[in-house]
């Protein structure tokens, strides 16, 4: 059973954060998530490692999607779509940090292109 007031986050190692706590609060935006990861895991010389991990985690995401393993069904984030989406996001952010890329800016720029391309508005 997952506690309502306790979030378990994985940043290479297990970190527990209370909802509304400083660490989690800072990680709720893309920019905040990038800054949080940069504080705990920033090694520009390991950019290839981050990329290989991103591909590895994408494969793990593929497996749990195929098995449709969900947090709400298992009661644990381990081995679920939620965990693997988190892992993929983590390595996307870590890679962006290596190249000093602001993902929020990228999102805004690319979203403008997609709006026109896919006639979203
Ligand atoms: Mg994983």
C-alpha cells in the first residue's frame, strides 16, 4: 500500500520525499526537475552513459507497457509504467543538463511548431 503523504523517488538511489516537501516542490516543473537532478547527478563526462541508460529505460518501459503493469494495481511503483516513465524522464533531464539545455524552453519552442503542424488550436 502506498501512503498518501509519502512519495518514493528514485534518483540513482532511493530518496523519500514528503509531498509538499522542499525537494519534491522544486521538482514539479521541468526546470525544477532538471535543477534537482543536476544537484545530485551531473557528470558531463558520462553523457554516453546517460544516453545508454535512456535507451535501457526505454526498453524497460516497452516491457511494462506490454504487460500493462500499473502502480494502482500492484501497490508498488517497482516494475510499473509509472516507474519506467520516471526513469526515462530522469535520463532525458540528465542528458539535457549535460548539454545545458532548458527543456521548458525546448517544449515551448517545439509546441509552437507542433501547434501549426497539427493544427492544435
Ligand atoms: Mg527502469
